[in-house]
C-alpha cells in the first residue's frame, strides 16, 4: 500500500508539472477610430492566419490536457479513494477534493468549448468587410481564453490541495512512530 501511495504521489507531482497554464494576454478597452478600423482591414489576412494558427495549436493541447485531467481524476484519485474507503480509512477529505476536481474538469471542458466556438466565430468573420465585428469577436475569444486560464489555475490549485492531503493522510496513517517523512 505504501508503494502504491508513493507512486500515486509521484504521478500526481508529474501531472501537476504538466498542468502548466495556457498563456492569456490582457488588453485594455479601446475606442474604435477610423485609423484603427483601417489597420484591422489592412492586416486582416495576417490576423486571421495568426488566429487560425493559435486555434490549430490549441486543439491538441486541449485533447492532451483533457486526457490528463481525466486520467488523474478517474484512474488515480478515484482508485486511491476507493481503496482507502474499502480498507475502512476515513478518506472523506480526499473524496471531497476529488469531487471538486471532477467538477472543475467538467467546467474545463465547457469553458474550452465556449472558447473554441468564440475562436471559430472570430476566424470566420470577414475582417475586411466587418472590422468592428471582427474586433469584438476577437475580444470575446480573448475573454473566453482568460476564463479557460482561470479554470486551469483552479484545477492546478485543487491538484496541489489533493497532493497535500495525500501526504498528510500518509503521514497520519502509515508513518511509524519514530519514522519521519
């Protein structure tokens, strides 16, 4: 049991290291001027190509994160919590944190879908004909990306909480009186 717990803690640490956040960029609100509209029109193709590249790069990142988050929750947390409960340990704190984590994974999926839709909408807008609409849709995609970033930060924090709880549980239940960890 100690070996399995040690492996779990090690895998959780790797998962946390892999759980780095997606970058998000803030921009202040701007009043649209004729000059700004002209710049959007003149850089339209470059802007759409850049957004398309970001969108294309985000898809595999999402798939990998989603699989990792699912594996951590389903294969690691649920398995450990189930074994502890089966062996009549009080794992209620771990179960509660795992439940919060699973809720955040669902929120991650929903938030990514909204971000993906916002990016697709922005990319599909003809910025030469609708520069203001394009600008607004890019701003919406930026906001959706920030929300996605916020969920990822919460997921990482929850994983760190779970890791601390596992260590505390292990120390409390599996350490010998003279053993230090």
